[in-house]
C-alpha cells in the first residue's frame, strides 16, 4: 500500500493569520487509524517550548494559518 501524500509535511512552517507574531514548525503528523490526521507544531523545534496540536484541515485553511518559507525569530 502506498502512503498517501498529505498537504503538510514535517518541517513546514506556518504563522497564524490573526497574529503573525509567532511562527510554528510542524514537528510531527500522527495519523491515527480511523481518525483525521493532525499536526503537532512547535515554536522552537528541539526546545521545551510551546507546542500546539491542530487538525490538518484547520492548518491548511488560509483564514486561520499561512504557510511561510522559514520560521521567524523566537
């Protein structure tokens, strides 16, 4: 079985459209059986900083998040 291609990959960077002050990087994309995939995002990868969990459908919604080329300074 070929793994499906997701619209988001580990390492992708996003900012919330409401603030744009903090960028997040995707650190994991669990795909639990029978449930929608979601992403775990970190402010600073590898640090004990803030992490959020969000459904992929919300993450690719342009009214909520915008993809950026690199994480901003945090």
